[in-house]
C-alpha cells in the first residue's frame, strides 16, 4: 500500500513491517477501534500488569482517558522527550499497541518500551514480533546503544518475551499501580547483544522524514 506523506506530522508516515504485523502511528479514527480492542480485555480480571491501572477504568473514563493519553503523547513531543505509541495491525486490523520512548536520546542513545495486546491475540508470538520491530527501529533505524524495559515479576509472558529477545536482567524495581507495592524485573539490551544474533527482518518505511523529531541527525 502506498502511503501519502502527511503534510504536518511525518510520524504518521512511519511504518514497521514484520512477517505478520504492521506497526504505525494511529489516527484519531484508528483510536476508536484500538480502544475497543483494549476495552474487550488485555489481561485477566484481578491482574494488573501496568504501572498505571488504565485498563480497569469504568466507562466513559476509560475511553476518554485512552484518547487523551494519545493526544497528550503527540502534543508534548519534543526531540528531548518523546514517546511513540504505535498501533499493531494484523491483516489490517488493530490488535494492540507497542510503545518506544526516550529522554535526551541524542545524548544517552537509550530507549524504553511498553506494550499491550488484546487478549484474543495473546499466546501466538505477536508480542515478541512487535517488540522485535521496535528494537529494529531503535538499533537499526535510530542508532540506539541501549534498550531498557521493565515488567512485574509475576508477568511471565512479558518477562519471557524479554528473555527470548536477548535482554539481560538489570535489577529489581517497585511499582504500586493499585496502591500496593509490587516487585518488577528490569532488563537491558545493548547494541552488541542486538547484533550478536540473527533477527527476523523488519522493514522500516518513512523514517528519514522523522529523524529530526527523534533528535537524530541534528547539530
């Protein structure tokens, strides 16, 4: 599919293509369908895998908070402090979200990541595939040197994805999304680790026009 360049916000032109998935910045219209996927469930009742418990908010707070979050990410973007939350598509339909973010990326060359996947699409390897796509964006597209991530120690699927991609343990943290402190596991991957093994191909499209927004290639 040919992508028409966006006249104002080139991040809308960015595409990450893996064997089965396409990752791209959602439009406002896309967010309606993406919110419905999230509302249908992203984790079992009684569990909370996120640092902020957005997934259990009642309607209409859930829907309003969902779209305001994405608006805020766009509106507050600077090359020194950015978060790119990409819609994950399977056969043209949204199934989840994969985020990548950084502060002072030009200096630190370090990114962090977070994601969610609709419950109906879990357990099929999509989580690993979409995380691999943003790591390709980071290391191959943006010349990152380090990637970091964090998950609660009882979130076995997220921890398994990190280990399978080659992240190394990087300490223990504490978060309290529902007012009760819980342990997290922190992970770190270097550029050397990323390049030390064969990786499935990720095709990156539309990046050149976005580089300045990421703080890359500017003096």
